[in-house]
C-alpha cells in the first residue's frame, strides 16, 4: 500500500459488535469489495474503488482488551495504480469517512445491516477458507497482494 493513513478508535462495546458494524459498513458500500474476512479474529481486508480516485485498500482489526475495544483501521492506495498528487489526502478522507460510518452503524444513525459471511480470503475469483487468523491470508487477484499489505 502507498501513502498509508491509519487510526485507532476506542469503543466501550464488545469487540464482536464493533467488528460486525465495520463489516456491515463495507457490505453496504457499492464501491467496496471484501478481499478477506475472519470473524473470530475480527480482521477484514477490503478494496475500495471510487469513481474519481485511485483504488484503496482498507485493513480493519478489532482488538479486544480487558475494558473497551480498539478499532484499528489502515487505508492506502493500490501500488499498481499510478501515483497521484492527492493520494495521501484522499486516503485520509477515506479513513475518516470509514470511521464515521462505523460510529454511525454503532449508534444507529447510519444503519448498516450485516449479512453473515464465512471466514475466507480471495484467490483470483474463488474464496479460500481462512482458518487461522494469526496466519496472514495470501490474497491474490491476478497477482499476490500479500507484500502490499505488509501481512
């Protein structure tokens, strides 16, 4: 990923609830494609393709702690696209919008219904089961993205 922007947000909610809100936001966004999801590990990798900017990758991880849950989000541009002057600014804006949408899904102001999805990652056009959340998925869409994600 290029021009990576990241943020961590803390919620006083169970980690599974926060993860389901993030998954619902992605599933209800027409420009987003889920590349990898692990429900038990609360990890999610998404590709976003906006009309007027370079494709972006979004990595989401919800970390459970003794008290609140921590939502970690990273947004970066696709390395295969041409470098644009505004990539960093567009990534920061996409990061802020994603976090606002998750907060809205959690407080009910922007409902994001969730469709259950099995733990998987994409290998070209097929879904491969993602068994161990501690093992990084080898996402492949015509070329390996594993190195791009830093996974």
